[in-house]
């Protein structure tokens, strides 16, 4: 991709509802990637008139409960999941030199899960390199839903059949333009894959497939993404944070997003108070300060000010309009930084709890109020959340592996099974005390016949289902016979 000095405005979504959804998706994406300074400025101006906003100075970005909470809950891929398939050899796919490993899928998934939890949906798109100019292999690409328009069948509302992804590309005149990657399998007998210009109103313009793909849009029998039975499929997986029966759930957890923006405003206020209001407030009557500077004289924030520090000497002169004796005095400090920080930290804690975390599992990193905005989810809370997420992500991970195998078979001459993939996740490491308690309990129950070996292995590896536990036991037996 060349240097895009001028990026055109993003086209509108095809429908008003999708436009609102994409704006919400884009805000959450910016909060997760640290690109939210302008959003914070807009939020400050929503709370403050112009003159007060100018007086606050630089906005503070240190508080982001939305990013902190979702990052700490995204622990499902802290270690690579166990992948098995009883229908064939899958080493070409998941072995050390397999296509999935070389593509770095599970390293990508650590960040990707946070996107899914925060934005509520996200796509992984699969690309297989098989042309002479590219080394054969698999590539996975994260696509956030602020760039997507999709449609589904009414009987499968949460499974997309039409995929339209906005991407920036150079046209024939070397000018940057928005283009739809268009994949449509709504009609299985006439699927379509092509690239089309995206008009400013969100509609699809002329076919640009020849320019970017080297040939016209691929339709019907030429459609490239098919399984071994020649059935078309979308080379992507739409992950949901929660199965709702709908294609999109973009506004879920809105209190966490809204509260995060307010938390940023409050911490910006705290910085302003520490800098400008934590010392006694002085006043004068019947006098004027010499050397005042006029600021923003043409704006509503116009004011007069003078810079001071402890070594400054202020010069006053008599106010000729005053009728009383000149007076100089001071009030107490305008704000107590410690009490204000504790109040803001309590609000931030309340915002984080709105994400659905048990208050007992959400703590501060220290009892010191100065660390009040360092929210921490306990290990127990992370494990509990991961167990709740595992069945949802497992479904999509197995679909992703299945589709990857289909594409590898079609373009890389592999012979991988195209179904039967099973994914088991590694739980977060327990503390030594927890491990000892579980191990002693399992051993005692085994010795008195109150637990079977199958139940014991599942107690030690909670994410394994019955078949996975059997395979684990068989693996242990084989290795013991071989090495002991």
C-alpha cells in the first residue's frame, strides 16, 4: 500500500441502522486502540462551555475502564489451545511447521478476543497464498465491524451470507478510493466474489475486479471458495461475544462505554483541580493587577490572565472606580485532590462493574487512593469469565479451522479433514495452594473409588469434554508405556 496522504471520507452504510452501528463500532475500536483523544475532546465540550473547557487545559487520557476490563478478561488464548481431530492427520495444519502456526493465529487471537468482547462482534478473514509470486501459506486478517455490511438468512440470523468490506485502494488514476470486497453466497447456485467501487451513499458502484484481481468478478462455477463437495462458503468467521440470535449486538455493554468517557472527563477535571485549585484561592477588592494579557479576544472563551509562580511579584494599582479601602485576602483551597480522586475512583469502579463482573472479583491494585484508577480483575474472576466464554469461542474457532482446512485442500494440495475439529482451552494457572488442594482431593477420591480416571482428568483440566478427556488419558498411557 502506498503513502495515502489524502484519505477520502468513509462512505455511509447502506442503511441508517447500520450507519449508527458502525459509528458505535468505530468508537469502541478507538477506545481499544488508543485513538480516542478527539472523542475525549468532544465529550469535554459536551460537559463544559467553551471558556471552562479552555481553563481546564490538556485532557487526561489515563482512565480507560473499557480497555482495562476487556483486556484483563481476554485470557482464553493466554496459552495455545489443544486442537485434535479423530478423522485424520492435522499436523500440516496445526503442527510446529503447520500453516496455522506459521500464520501466528493464536498470537493474533490474544488481541482479537479483546476486540470481540469490546465491540461485541469481529471477523477473521482467511486468505491462502497460492500464486507463483507469493509463498504458499495461510494468512489471517482481523476485520472490525465498523467497515462491514452483512446480511444473513432469516432462518440463520447470526450467520452471514453476504459480506461487504470497505477497503482503501488506489484506482487506475493512483487516487485513493473506497472499495467493497464483495462476497455473496445467498444464492448457492450463483455465488459472487469481486471488488466494486463504494459510492459515498454506501451503494455499490462499478466493478473494479479487473484492476485489483486481474480478472472480472468470479461468479457461479468460477467462485473460488468451496469445500470438497463443491459447496460455496464465506472465507471468514464472524465471532460473537454472546449468542443472541442476531447478526449484530453492537450496543450491548453501552453503560461501560458511556461511563468510560465520563470517567475520562472526571480525571481531566481532577488534573485541572490539582494544578489550578489545590492551593488557597486569593482575591482582591479595590485593586487591579498590572500586566494582564488578553486571551482569545474573538472567541467566547475570551479572558484576561497573568502567569505566576512562587517567585513572582505581583504589582497592583488602585482601582479608580473603587469607593472602599483596597483589600487582599484568600479562601481555602478550591478542591481536595485526595477526596476528589477517591470519589472519581469509586465512579470508575462502578463503571467497571457494569461490564458484568462480580464486585468481589474486581479490585484496585492498591488500597492507596492514588492508584484508584488501576482496576484489576482477580485470577478467579478471569477463570470464571473464560469458562463462560469458552463454549462460544470454541464454536467459532472450530469453524475457522474447518474453513482453513478447506482452503488448504483446495489450493495447497493438502489432505486435511474438513470437519471433526475439537478445541480445548488452557485454564489460567492456579496458585500453588489451589493446585495442591485440587490434587489432594482428586487423589483421595480416586483411592477410595469415589472418582473415575475420566472424572479426575476433567477435574484437573476443566475445559476438556468427555472425548477430550479420553484422548488425554490415552495419550498419558501411551507415553508412560513408551518412556517409563
